[in-house]
């Protein structure tokens, strides 16, 4: 028997977000079950997907999905989903002004300077295709932009997951209108846990 536990939130009036979350959770569960079946569900194989609400209000919803697979060679991965109620669209990259990804890449590279295991080629690739690689982006309580990269995304796999924060003053010029609203809600929305 393969063990799994998954869940995602549903927000009234945010159908595109619900669809994105449901699709992500169901596809990850199906992939796990397909893989586990081919391995006869090795002992200890367990999929868990839970969520954290990052912001909710003023037409902004932010949700982080945390996926953990307890099995040899697997681990934890995270992804944030930002919903813009005014546009009715979902997308983390919408937090940034168009064309600002290269500037953000330089700030992130500076923030990671000196860290062990960083792979400059992988890091550069992440900012050449930000919609694909900037998958877990959130705001700190002081308004900075926190970027989380899963194991192997921008560093050699033994270095594990990598997290870097760009300060509020540096990131403000790079944020879109939606990004500014999302940041405001992340900092000030009552009752929403901040990370």
C-alpha cells in the first residue's frame, strides 16, 4: 500500500488559482503512485503535500505548496503560486516588472557570492528562463524578496536547497504593481502567517 497525504486550499472567486493548485497536487500524486507501483511501494515511501497561505486580500492570494517524498533519493520541494485577482491570472513571475529578471539575477548572484556549491551556469540558466526556474518566491516581514531554490537548481546537489533574500530597497524598483500589492498583503494581511 502506497501512503500519501495531500491538500490544497480553495479561495472563493479565485478559480484559476484553485485549478493550478489542484493540477499541481494531482499530477505530483499520480507521478508518485506510478513510480511507487513500479518499485512495489518501498518501505518508507510516503508522499506529503501541504500548503502555507502567504497572503490573502486586496485581490492577492499567495500560497506555497510543500511537497515531501520520504524515500531514498527524494526530499522536499516547494513552489509558490501568486494569484492576481484583478487580472484573474496565476504566476510567480508576475511579481516582477517585465524585463527586470536580469537585474534580479545580478542581485541574487551577489547575495550568493561566497556560498559553497553554487553553480554559476545553473544560476544563470535560472534567470534566462525565470518563469520556469523562479518557482518559490515570497516576501519577508521587512519587505525583502526571498527566493528559494530546490536541491540541484542553482547549486551542486550535495549543497542542498538554497535560499537568498534581496533587500526591500533593492527589490522595490523591480516589482510590478501586482508585486507591490502582493508584498503589502504579505506584510500587513491580518491573520496570515508570514514566513
